[in-house]
């Protein structure tokens, strides 16, 4: 039978998965990753703490292992992420604010420059907003206010003119204060001629919080700005143990995300934040929750996998 990526490709979209270096020696895991998915995102190995642990000291070995895997399997790569307040080495936060912009530009120049030709799209800035739509505090925001976002996009474009440049965040799946803020920011950047190609919607959903309202309308308003949109980190977590009603809710959430994406021409694809419960980040990040992915801990496709296939 055809793969998730083949089904998505038939509709002009990609279907991808996050992965991590520690998972690749698992041969059964790697075999599925390399065949079922047409796109991969390194969950950790291109982040700042992994690529520039000390100022001016760049380490690309782990990230290169991901791009090598992608190349060997004909997959595209989403680079994740150049500028983020989290997984940021201590030396950045310790810099005097007057030195942060130069350090940020240098980081982007080196990392996006190294991956030029192997990374197809970058999450240039990750999670810039608070839930109420105000800008999140970070060393970057403290240094230059929200101007750091345009500066980062321009530096990424200079380092890799062919990469698609995205802003990425969570809880911007539907209409609301946070997605309104992203919409305003994107509108302003476009008006200012800043290179921006798309908005990444992480898609970390939870059955107990309900399905985001106005998802298709939200995707469409970004598309109407001339931007691509992508679901970049989709998973749907459940308080454990999952009961039948929760599993049914989860299935409908996955299907509704696929349907919303397919309904919007500029929705270019969907990436799940790893495809198996064996390696999902959810149980560690949200204790007591899990069962969030398409495959179980033994790498067997779950009923929700078939439901996603049907929606594609
Ligand atoms: C997560 C990784 O999956 C974990 O392995 C790591 O410990 C923490 O970060 N939003 C993001 C991702 O943009 O970078 C996060 O990845 C999950 C939430």
C-alpha cells in the first residue's frame, strides 16, 4: 500500500516526521522513517545548544547525520531552529545586550550557511509569542525588541537565499490572540519587504483542551498574505491511560488537521513530532500524558494511522 508521504504527494503536499540522532541506530525505526515519510526535521540537533555550544565554536556532526539520512532516502529537511529562547546555551544569555544581535547574526550566518543546499526550509524564529500575543522575553527581544525577527530573517536569507524561511509557534493553530499576533507580525514583515515564506504551526494538540476553533480560516488568512503554511510538529496527546472516547477524539483531531490543510492550497505539508510513541517527547514534557503519535511503542501503526491515511 502507498505510504503517508505518497498519499500526501498525490495532493501536492509532504508528510514528514521529526527524528533524533539517538533513534537512528534503531533499524526498524529508521526503516519506517526512511520509507513512510518524505520529509524529516531534527528534533534537537540543529538547535543553538547543539550547533554553537560555545561562542564561535560550531558543531555540525549531529545535524549532518540527519541531512545525510534525508539525502540517502530522498527526503527534504526542515531546519529547526535558528533563534529560540529555549535550548539556548548559557553564554548567549550572559552576553551584554549590546552584543546579542551580532552573536545572533553570526549564528544564523554560520548554521544556515553550513546547511545551504541540504536544508529546504528553516524555522528561523521559534516561539516568539506569549499566549496573549505579546512578544516573549528572550535575550534577543531584550537586546533589540521585536526587530530581532526581521534581522534574523534577513540574515537567514543572506546565508541561504534558496531556503524557505518560516516563523514557527504553538497555539496558533486556530483563531485567537496568539495567532492574531502572528498574523499582524507577518503582515508587517511583508509590508517592510522582509524575506518571509511561511508560517509554521506546531500543532501540539491535546484531547482535553478541545480542537482549535477556526483552523481552516486561520490557515487561509496566512495564505492570503502570500505565505505558505505548514503543520510542523503535529501530535495529539492524551491523559494516560487513554480510553476509547479519548482515542476517538484524538483520531478526529488528526483527521481535522489533515482536512484543514488539504482545504487550503498554500498548506504545503504536515510533519508529525516523531511518528511513534516509542520516541515521542510527550511523556517527558507532559507527565501522565502520551499515546500522542501514529505508531505504538512497538512500531506498529495504530488505528489513528489508518484514519490519517483515509483523510489524505
Ligand atoms: C523538544 C524535543 O522533542 C525534545 O527532545 C527536547 O527535550 C525539547 O524540545 N516545540 C519545539 C520543539 O519547537 O523544538 C520541541 O522539541 C517541542 C516543542
